[in-house]
C-alpha cells in the first residue's frame, strides 16, 4: 500500500517514518507539508535517508492529491492543525490516523478549555474513533491516536476501573516524561541548562491529556468524576513513567491474598492476548525496559496497611505513545498482523 505522511520533521513524525520504512505492507511513503514543501528530506533530517534510498521531496499539502495517490494519510502535526486541514478526508470517508489531539475529545467545549484553541465542529468530532488498540475497535476511518501520557495512564487504570476494584475518588497520577515529549520547538523550560540535573513540574492538574483520560475511563465507569494528576519533566530523551495510586474500597474485603489475586486477575483478563503489554506484577518496570520498543510494561503492589494500590506503567513516548501506536492502528484498520512493522525489544543500553 501507499501511505501519506504529513509532518515528518517532528520527533513523532520522524519515528513514524522509520517504522513505515520497515513495514512489510507499506510499499511507498509520500511526504507532504506546508512550511517545508519543495525541500528534500535529507535537507531537514539527513539520518532518515539511507545511502541506498532515493531522497524524497516533501510535496505541498493537497488533500485531493493525497486521496488520489495513497490509501491512508498520517498526520503528525501539532494541535490545532488537523481540525482544519483534515475535513476533506472526513467528508470523503478517507482513512486517517491523526497523531495530534484535535479529534481525541468528543466534546468541543472540552477541547477549547484544555487546548486553548477553537475546536472542530461537533459533527466532525463525532466521526472520529479513539485509537487505543488494546481496548478499542475502530468503527470509523478517522482514528485519533491517543496522547502519550493518556496511553500510559489508561493502560494502567482501565483493568481496575472496569472491574470496579478501586475507589474512583482516590485516583492520583504522578507522571514523568522525557524531554522529547515537549516536541522540537525550543523553550526556556526544555533548554539543556534547565533540564539537565533537574526535575521540574509543569501543567499540574492542567495537562491536556487529563480530559482524554477521564473521557475513556468513564466508558468503563461513568461514576468517575475527577483525577489528581501531576506531570514532571525528566532529564532524559524519551520515556514515560506513570505512577498511579488508588484506594481499594472496603466492600472488596480485607483478605490481602484475595485482593492481590483480584488485582492480578483484572490485568490478566484485560491484556492476556496483547503482544505489546508486559505484566510485571510486583517487579516494577523501569523506563529502560521499554524505550526503543512498542511495549507497555505494568507493575503493581498492594499495601494492606493503607489499602493503597500502587501501579507503575511505563512506555516509550515516541513509540507506544505516538508513532508505534499509530502503526498499531494502521495494522488493526487494514487487518495486517498486529506485530507488523513494530519493535518488541527495547534498547537496553
């Protein structure tokens, strides 16, 4: 098949291009953009062009050309872009996988509150399908790829919310991300001097992935009202660790062994057939267990004294949190093998 990629120069777009180059079902990748139209890829990111490959030119974005020449388009663009330029694809029912946040939220008001930008029209938002592969099948051709923090947190919480094992009013998320999660645009906060040898909190209880997490968890239990979530910038290039705390309600009982078994069974029931979920139990995963792979590693431990369940969920924010998940969505949408084009082994060194 032939695919189009809009936004190859960002971190997620670059990683997605690499994955598509090795995908057994992708024969050709056409690149499109606005600001870089007419430039060779090697002029922008030399490492993406191998010596035996042709040096592709980024074409001017044109929806009609993309729909005529390709089978699907990926958007690896910043928030606020696809809500405008993706409309012809939605109208035509053309397959789209959108890595931005523009179509993740069903409510326009929620998007405008959390992203501080005008939202797409409700009728267009209603045509998008949320693309968390482990829990969603796609009823629509427009797939909104989940956010990186949302992916880590949702995969750590969904089994527990689905089985009603935690007190919904007690959920606290302490999530930490490498600097690549901030994108390529430089700022004082992601400057080397600010990040190196440092930890810094940002967007505490204001991160734009919070309503996305709420929206998806409420599918499993509509009684959820809010979560407490902090986000921290780590002095590393890539990776997310979501540390999640929640209380086990009294009605679950007092038997420590039975509670531990119910928790383990909930994770097993949800993910036993998912090749990209690694369940670690009490052996908590580290970020290096997943970086360079499309894996999500999840560990947990129950404290019977406090009745607090502690869950750790780690992902590579550029793979499972962005480009890798986009390829998972491609595979699901077109019926390809679930492992096609995706790395299972982390880069341990």
